[in-house]
């Protein structure tokens, strides 16, 4: 009989997408195991990993759990994949930030905040599946499209949900040096 | 010296737009954002865009609008303030129309920096395997995985991509001349594909019986499989990345499309 810890570890090892506690529970024979217990097991595994010089850790992303390498592994992983690292331009990040904080948001609102035409950036982000069309603004001429971030956005930035993004006010404290002199 | 479009683009890329350039000027001049020396900043701003020296209005258009705004604010400030306003309140500083968007943009620029500093997938952290969507490889007749295990999270965009891809593939086919017009309705097309899928169980889009080099027929095929998928008769699978044979089709429920016969598709 495998230990619960072993099963959870194996499932997270095999899965190619984040697994929620509910999904993990659904894959167990013993349906009486509480979600909290599974969560505890994952925390236990992470404790073992951090004490054992492991290359990976279980992260909470997009409402699920996923094994991810630790940051120091990045240069080696990139060499293995012979890849240039994922990169988003400043313009793309700014556009993404506006969508993330103002969603659902209109193209025109993005243009206004950034002071430039954001059309090309919106298409790039749609192509990368970081944002999606989430609806249309009724009552405006032409019912313009509304944009929101996607689950892939959460996975890409290692966020559990949108609420785990720091608020704009919190960010001001994080990056005081980049702020123009305000007072 | 003539600058090529690309070089100009690079120089413009330093600033994400007029607001970015203005924030930069405010910073290097070490001035208070609530008390912008509008004359100085306007002069520097205009000097900068003059150096862009480009006739590409698409590229500099947004910068030019801001130049006009700055000049407008400057001229407003040169005018004596109106002696009294309606509510006897001091008139708003004309620079405020600039300060509000600048502050708003600055906060989103910081939010972007914050995003850039987060552990980015495929740059700082890596998961096992590659893309989040695994590939599905089934031998003919092999049982389908349960749908809840293998439902691709797709959007209409994926459909558009698949369609554009099929059109491109069609362009590669040998051109042929056709001398007769075939008028096939979508109902007939559905009937053909139903019979084909009941016989073969799984197929690639390219395997389906259809007229070669005929966009109308390709469109009918595409609509037919969408309709069949909607009824649950077919399940569609598009591998991430290009698959030269197009989307894959699986027979899901042979009885699901029976009620389609009565419907009119023209």
C-alpha cells in the first residue's frame, strides 16, 4: 500500500498542468481523505524538498499545485531546452498590466492609459494566450470587445489567482526608485 | 544621416510612448510632477521628436498629439487667469490634464516592472514537459479517454487558427482545373462525413472525403465537423503546434447526429 504522500507526489510528477486539491482527491481510492489533509501532505513534501537540496518545489499556481524548478536551475534548464528564455517586451508587459488590473477592459481604455495605440500588443498577448476576449461592452456603439487575463497568465507569472497580484498601491512601495519625484 | 525605419523604430522603442518620454524628461530634470515647468518640458519634448525626423506618421503620430497637447497647455498658462469663475473657485491648473494621465501611466509602468520581476515560466522556472497540453495519440478503434480528462481548453481563436491553417495547407495542393459546378449542401456534407466516420472511427481532417482545391467545399467540411462535434457525434482534437494533417476527429457517439437529418442547413 503506497503512502498518501507517495501518491500525491507521483500524481504531481506526472501531471502536465496544475492539479487542484479537488482533482487530486478525485484520483485517490480513499474518498474520505479531506482536502486539508492533502494540502498538509503537499506542505510536508515541500518541507522535505527544501531541506534536501532538490531542484524543484511544489508551487500553488492557477488554483492548483504544480512541480516547478527552483529559480537557480534556470540557466541549466535553458541550456537543456536550447531555448531563448521567455521574454515579454516592456510594451507587452505594460499592456498586460493594464488588462490584469482593469479587467474586463476595452482596447480604448488600454490605449488611453498607455497613451499609444495598443492594437499590436493586444494581438501579441492574445496570440500568447495571456489575455482573452471576455465579452463585449453592451450599450457602446459597435459593442466593443472586453479583454481579461487567462489561466495561462496565472501559470506564466506563478500566481494562484488574481487576488495574489499586489495592488497598485503596494507596488508603489515595492519600486520607489522608479517613481518620478512626486512631491 | 538617413535613418532606416528599423533604426527609428529602435530609437522610439526606448520610450513606450509620449507618456513614457514625458516621465523621463520630468525625471532627468528633477522637477515636481505637480508643478511641471511646462515651457522647459515642452521645448525638450519637441526637440526630441524633431530629432526623430520621420515622415512615418504611424510611428510618431501619438508623440505628435502629445506635442500639440503640451503646446496647448503652455498657451493656456500664458493667458491671464479668468478673473472669476462661476463658483468663485480658482480655475484648475491647466497642467492637471497632463498630471492625471501621467500618474496613472506611471503606476501601470510600475505594475509592468513588478510583473517582469516575478518568476516567469520558461525563463526563471520550468515545469515538467513542455506545453500544458499533452498530445493525444490513439490507434484506430482504441477507446477514447474520458472527456473530463482530455478536454482542450480552446477558444474561438483556436478555431480561427485551425481554419487559417487549413487554408494555407490547401494552397500547397496542386492546382487543378474544375469544369463543373458541384452543389453540395451542408446537410449532404454532414451525411458523407457521418458515414465516413462510422466506418473509420478516427481520422485526420485531411482524410475526409472532399473536393480538392475548393474553398467552398473546405468551408462546408469545416462547418460540418463543427456541427457534428456540437451534437456530440464527433470529438475534435487539435494538437498544439502545426499538424500537417489538420485537426483530428474521433467518433464519440454514433447515435448523436441522428436528429440532424431532419434539419435544414441551407
